[in-house]
C-alpha cells in the first residue's frame, strides 16, 4: 500500500490528471470546481504543461478539441451551466472521434440554479448533451480516492475507445477532504496514428472531421461508432454491490447519495431489514444486468438521487419495470438525510411486502 | 521548364466553390505561401463552417474541421499542443465576425501565434445568401430582402478596424482579390501573415475582400467590379496594424 496524502476532491482530480499524462488544461471559472483550474494554473507551468483560462466555456472545449486532435491527453472542467455551453463541443468531440476528459462538478439547476451539490445533470451527462447520435463514458466518483482512480481510468478509456469520458462528480465530493493514494500504476499508450502532427511530407494528411455530406458515409460513421459503444457496454461496466447477497430490497445510488445510503443500510440491517446497495460507478454504460439480476430476488427498489428523479428511468428500464421503484430525493443543493432514506426503505418494505 | 504549376500544398481535389468565386484564388495564395516558406510538413489548418468548410480536402496538410466560429479556439489548442507547428484558420465573415467574434477577439488579445485568413464577401454563401455581419448598408440578401436596414440591424462590422484596437494583435491587413495588382498585394500579405508565425511574432490576420457571384446575383466579371466599386470604399484596403513594421524598416 502506497503512502496516503490528504487531498480535497477537486485538487485530487487535477493531480490525477497530471499523473495520467495530461499536460493541457483549458477552463473557465465557475463554482464549485474552480480549485481544479487553480491547481492546474499552479502546477502546469512547473511541468512544462499548458494551463489556459479561456474566454468562455465554448472556447475552452474547442481548445480541448484542438489538443485532442493532436493526440495528446487533454481535459477541461466545469459545473452544470458551463457544461451546457460545452455541449456543442461535446458533440463535435464525438463526431470527430477524439479522446478527452471532461469534468462536471454538478450544482443545482436549472438556469443559474445554485452553487450547492446536485446530481441533476444525470440526463445531460448520460443522454442529452449535444446533438446527434452519440454516447459518452460517464464515471461517478463517490470518494476522493475515486476522484483519483476514475480520472485516471477516464483518460485510459477515452484513449482506448477514441471518445470523451466525463467525470460526473458533485459539489460535496469536490469540496471534501480525504486521504488518498496517488499510486495508479503505469499509463497505457494507445496508437494515435490518426493525430494531427504535421505530415512532415512523409505521409498523407490526417483529417479530423465530423462532416460527411453523403448520407451513406455518415450512416457508416454512426454504425462504426455504435459498434465501439457495444464493446464498451460489454466490457467496461463498473458498479459496487454492498450487502446484496441476501438483499430483499435494493437501494440504487451513486456519488454522495450512495454514501448516505450505505449508512442507512447498516442501520436498517440492525432493524432486520434485508436491504443492499447497487452503486453504479459507470452511469454509461449503466449496470443494467446487475439490476435485472437483482430484480429477480428483490421485492422493491429505492433510487436515492439529488435530482427530481433522473436515474430512476434507467433503473426502471433495466429491471423492465418488474418491481416497484421508489424515489428518495432532495434537490436545489439539498442532500437526502439518513432519515429520508430510512423512510424510503421502510416504505419499500411496506409496498414490497 | 515549368513556369506555372499547382502548389505542392494543394491536393488534386476539385474545389467545391461556385464558378467565378474568388475563394479559389485565395485558397491558392495560401498554398503558395506555405510552399514558399517550406512549411508544408509542419502546417496544420483549421477549416470553418461556411463555403470553405471542405478546405480539409483542398490543402495537402493535416487539417481539422471546426464548429461554426470556433476555428481560432481549435487552432489555439493545436498550436499550444506543439508550438513548432504552423497553424492557420481559413474563415468566412459569418464564421469569424458573427458567431465566432469572441473566439476571434480573444485569440488576438492573447497574441496567439497563429495565422487567420478571413474571407469577407459580405454574405453567407453556403446557406444561400443571407445577410452577414459585413453586408453593406442597403445590400439585398435573402434575410434583408428590402436591403440592409441599418436603423433596425445596425452597421457592418469592420474586423481590421476592430482588431487594430486589440493590443495583442501583431499584424492586420485588408486586401482584395478583384484585380491582378490587388491579388499580388494579397499574396504578399498572406505570405507575411505566415512568415510572422514562423518567426514567432504572434497573431496575424489578413482580411481578403472576395466575391460571391452566385448570391450577389452577378456574373463573375460584374461581381469583381461590384467589389471594387462598393466594398473597397466601405472597407478600405491597407495595413491596419504591424507591430514589427519599424523594426523591419530599420533592417
């Protein structure tokens, strides 16, 4: 076990990115993730890297596109309203098959919303940021340690599949301090012969492009991309099961909501309620199979979310509405209390019988 | 002996521009400058959205295609990734002076060491002739069918004049391609804009007044005349900023 250091969630993301070989960061100030930019501004000049504060979120994501097109690891970070602005660029990253890491430390919305923690960008992250048919790998850390490991993993998956990874954190984990190990092992190198590095007059030009005016060609690019997505759904699903072996009731939660839920599960077990937790770590690909399997033995599900109920859609789809799914939620920067979750679990017991 | 040939930095792809459009001339001038500076192997271009959207097929260099207006930001990323590469954008008036105004102004403000070729034909060509930020007062377009009403939609954006107040910009020149003498001047300006980058001098932009016979509704020769009679008086040609002019004169 390597030595642990005490780090704030947002700073842990930044340091992990540097360890993963990222030497280009572009961003625009927005609460509650500005520590990432501040950390990068300090560190990058010392390691021959580039930190640039862009004129807008839109410019920042397009600078990311520029570096990604040259085959180097690159990232940006923002919070909810800023991610909305980046949506155009996220679509182009997908259309150009470029790897990049985008961090969203979510805050409450819609509109300017607030600056307190939220998970209300679940739909945006997993389904709806940017036009066109495309997917993005979405990683949901529940601890500062996972801020590190999933940042590292996010870069790796982005390179491996030539697509964007999003780290979908929330303001709580971003601001929290915990001891972490920064030992992530070796960085895997992937072929990037497609990158724009200058032809050196030695090869045909490389072109990074998302425009295909012939419908047959555009269709083919979509088909090829979705073949890759199928591989990801098969190979890259990550989730944690907690006390699920004998569970009759299943709580589903990610990020900060999963930490509240775990404590409640421990308390509920003392009361004799056989309840467990499935914590999706990848929100896309979603752990559909694990949930469907749980639906065979669990009587009811509880989705604990810091939103008006977004992940609950994917739970119901995954279990094909076989069992009731209750929603336990707070929004606007509020976090469900242990009592809120306990009440929902007890309600599930009543409904599930 | 070959006295005239296709520049090495152009591919064999057929240009997609309308007959009589001067985009083809400007594309060629850019390729000639790249050839003459011997930078084909290290040049990376950024194509915009608009008539030159398929510029990535015309230049025999590595190319990226950017979202509408974002070329200077994409170019910033490419340049910052490896400052040894020569990075240029090729953008139209809607792209650079409307939807991409912020990216243009801030790339200049940062003194980003890139080359911007700005083609101003006072109209949105690709989408079929709508009013551009640079459409002249009274100009009839698809979206100003009664002529550009400056009371309601304001006056054209003069990019070189605007950027000449941005301290970070190094070199700004407006040229035209409506006559042989003007094409020769345009060539020199484009060459200089690339040479500045090779020498690490910072942000260079050449605004090229260009024709759009199709959407202006004029035969190509008449379009050239119209440019000379209407656009040049509104958009005077010349050098708007040259940070190193004194230094060069002293040599």
